[in-house]
C-alpha cells in the first residue's frame, strides 16, 4: 500500500493539547470521524482502547502506533498527531510519547496491516525522521515526509 492512499493532509494534526493516552485516542477518533462521518467516534475510540488493553502500542523513542480493527471499515485509514507535551503511554522504554501514527484497519486485512506497521516502525526508528516530525510546522510538511515511507 502507498502511504499517499493511507493518509490525507486533513488527517494530520500538529501540537495537539491531548494530555493523556485517553485524550490522544479520543483526538484520533475525532479526526477519523471528521474525515469519515460514516464511522462512529465512540466505536473507534473503544476499538483503539481495546487494542491498548492487550499491550501498549508505544514503541519507544517518543512514538506510539495505536491501531484497531473495525468491521465496517473498508480501507485502512492513517492518522498522525504530534503532541505539544509528552504523555505517559506505557511505552516499552517508559519515555513520554509525542508522536502518534494511528491506523484503523478493516477486519479482513491481516498481512497488509502488518506490513504497514513494520514500515512505520522502521521509519520511526530513525532519529532524523522523528526530529523532522517534531519540528514540522505544517500538515503539508508531515504529509510530504510520510508519503515516501
């Protein structure tokens, strides 16, 4: 899958004031329903929370990759948010999270979503990529960086 099909500029939010994991997941859910009104905000939120109950999606270095499956979802949807302040996310390195790339995944998608998560993890492993995202001043600059993953 091309990342240009996964995320749109309207699905990128910079310097969110979300002050907790719950607030960040609520913000992600709202961005999805703002762009895809056919989905229910509460159902998306519960899907993301349910996945977090299985284990934190905080992968370290200030990054989290929250994701969840939704039956009525037909295409994988990506959302990126950066936070104005780091939050406790129960990440594997115990560091605060400031960068989140969320995925809403169709129920039937298995291999594709694993490939996307692997590409994202590889992208975020690079300190230079994280630095560029932290310093981004516009959704367009984030989009241009991420579509090349």
